C-alpha cells in the first residue's frame, strides 16, 4: 500500500480461467479421488503451486455448494495460480510475493475468541466453529485500493451467521476483527513501525448484510495460507484492505474500531473504505482497475458493482466519510 505496485503479475489473457474451467477442474479433482486431500497446510513449489504437507482436517467440506445468488459476477474467475502468487499479507512482507513465506503460518491448532459486548465470552477451536456454520460457495469481485482487482471463488459462510453464533448484546454497534500476532513466525511482524496486530472493523449493519462473508475455502478446497487461512473476511463492496486475514479475535463494541491502515495513515485509509470510481485516493485515481491475470484495465464500479445490496446502509453517514 505504501510502496509502488510492481507490474510483474501481468500475464496473457489466455491464462485466465473462466468459471466453467474452474468448475470442470473441481470435477476432475473429485473424479480423481483427490477431493479429501487438503492443501491448506501445503508447501509452495516453484511457480507457486502447492503440495499437501499434511491432510487438512476440514478438506471434505469443500467445495460446499454454490449459492446461485452469487455464482456469476460477469467476469471470469482469476486463475488460481495467478491469485496465489500476488497477495497482500504484510505479516509476511510488504510486497506481493509473500506466498512462500506465508506457508510458515501454523493453522492448527487455531482458536477464535469472541469477546466485548457479548452474552458470554468464549474461545472456540476453528474446526468446531467451521462445522457449526452453514457453508456455501460464492464468487466475489475483489478490488484492492491499489487499483487492481480479481475474481475469487470462495467457500465459507455469511458473516451474519458468525454474529448470531457469538450472541452480541443489543448495545453492540461495531464488530472488530484481529489477526494473529506472532513475530517469531511472521517476519513482517518484526517490522515494529507497523501497529500489529492487523485490525479491521465494520458496523453491525454492515456485518449483518448478506454480502459480508467469512472465507474458509477457495478454489474448491480449504483456503490457502497466503489468502488468510484458516478464516478471513471478504466485504466485496469495500477496498480489499478491509478484508482482514487469519482472524483470531472477534470483538463487539460500541466504539468505532481504528483499523491497521487507518492508524498509520488516517487521511488516506478511513473506516468505511467503500469503492467509488469518482473519489480518488489521495495519491492516485480510482476510476479504473487492472484485472489481475488479464492485462485489461476496466472502469471501476460504485460499491464495486454491489450498490444494490449495500447503498442503503449509508443513508445517514456523511458522504465525505464513505469512500476512502
Ligand atoms: N489482512 C492481514 N491480516 N494482513 C494484510 O496485510 N492485506 C489486505 C487484506 N487483508 C492484509 C489483510 C489487503 S491490502 C488486501 S488487498 C487483501 O487482504 C488481499 O487479499 P489477497 O492476498 O487474498 O488478494
């Protein structure tokens, strides 16, 4: 975010796979009997491919069944290899090629703590939590504040299901998420000028909107470490930095949380961070975006194309707070 975006990810258009290709590949994997072997705990091979190091205990949950309301975003799904090798995950380095370094993340055991304004604080093992949730597949557009985008086939569950599970009090106005903090494993967290751990937040209305999604799988299998295993948020109408990875803590509060990037540069990265092509970032235009893996630059859409689902959430918020 603070550094200039390299162009190294640009690949020819014919390498981007369509949804049909992706679905066919999933069927092939299943037919070959590999459906039960997870790669979330995998090793990175040359070229970014992953090899299973240990079986993922939740592998049989994926793919989870497409939610038809979110099956088509009018663009091809970004090729898995492209997506897997171009990531923002500052815990593992402040550049895009963190996928090998991110394999150091230990995702078992993994617990999530629910606290703050809740009926009862609790800490739950991830494998128990994910099995308590109604899993589904959704295809989402993802728009980074750096003006690149991709299309990701997630599996997971609506955030509102997690909210219901946590039983917040009616006095809760915001939900606050926190990523792990482990400088021994995550070399980026040794960069002490960053305000670790990574924090993000939403209003309760945003959290309960059907679009807010917790991804636990991607491309028909458990989510890869560089995508934020074992669970990460995706709010597709907002800039990508809101979509916090590798969550360990979910708190309910009546105070607006201050997020990681907001704490570093409050004039450039605000709380709402909704996508709007007409509101430039302080240092660059947001009018268009480079679609990862296609070499194409396309116009950016208001709320990243999800205005119908979310615009009503902001009737009472001053417009100058909404789009950065
Ligand atoms: N979450 C954590 N914990 N750390 C990060 O550095 N980067 C954010 C978001 N979530 C980030 C994070 C940014 S800037 C983006 S664009 C997306 O993750 C990138 O997600 P991807 O790597 O799966 O494309």
